[in-house]
C-alpha cells in the first residue's frame, strides 16, 4: 500500500495563537463569496420592507374604507345607536389589524438592524482584503450599536429622538393610538357618559395604548447584542 504524504493545510502553517487574516486566505473567489452574501442580505432587507409597506397600505386602506362607510351610514340613519354600534365594531377591527401590523413592523425593524450589522461585518471583511478602500466607505465596518447608527445615518450625526419619532413604527403607533382613543370614547358615549367623561376616557385610552405599545417595542429592541464581532475601537 502506498503511503500518503501529509498535505500541509492553512491550519498547520499557522503558528499557535496566530490570528488568521482574510488577506492570507487561499480560498479562491473570496470576494465573490462575500459579495454574494452581501446581495443576499440586501435582497432580504428589500423583501422585508416591501412586505411591511404592503401591510401598512392595506391597513390604512381598510381604515379609510371604514370611515367612508360610517360617513354614508351617518347620512342615511343619523348618529343614533346603530351608527355608534357600527362605529365601535369598525374601530375594534381596525385596532386589532393595526396592532398586528405594528407588531410586525417592530419585528421587521429589529430584523433590519440585524441585517445592517451583518452587512457591516462584510464591509469589515472588504477592508481586511483591501485596506485602501476604507476612506471611501460611507457605511460602518463595525457591528456594535455605534456602527449600526453610523450606517443608518450615513456617517452624519443624527438626533436619536428624531430618528425614532420619524420612523414607520412610531407613525403606525400614533395612528393606532388615535383609533384606540376613538374606540374608548365611543364605548363611553354609548354607555351614557357625559361629554367631559367621554373626552377623558378617549384621551386615556389613546395614551394608554401608546404607552403599552412602547413597552412592547422596548422589549423587542432591548435584547442585548451578544454577537458583536467587530466593535468600534475605543478612542484613546
């Protein structure tokens, strides 16, 4: 039987404890493999937000249709008990649909952040392969929170409060809060409450919904990032 010679591998040529650099890799087509992963992440991000925009459009369309039906009903029957019962039913259905949509938007926002972290890691790999391209990259090459916000803001300092208030999730939360407040006021009205009490119940219902939804969103985003591989260097 012929003896087989030991073929040296990359692992055997590395000194003990030595860090393996991408530039030292002998893998054929490494840039192509990295760019393929990058395009896959971009495609996933695009499909996610396409789904989210479709769901939000459907939700707002349904709410608009409810309002049109209520307006036509009010013209035909007035604002009596049948109208108010129908309004409560429509508001309840809209709130359930809006809440489910809002939860999906929050989850998609978290997924989006994770996708951006993954693409930041790929940019880190690009810089390892070709360090000279670093000054030409706008997005970050680090996957911690600082790198995430740098990519979101395209390198410019952005107020975090404005970033949150201007987000799709916050917009949807406000719309749902208005629906929740309207539903609370309608229930109080049909129960025979006075004008002042109806206003207070409506306001508390809307604010309570917003506070509750913010707690749900906080739980979605409050999870620690245990997979930081390339944190932003601490300035000395």
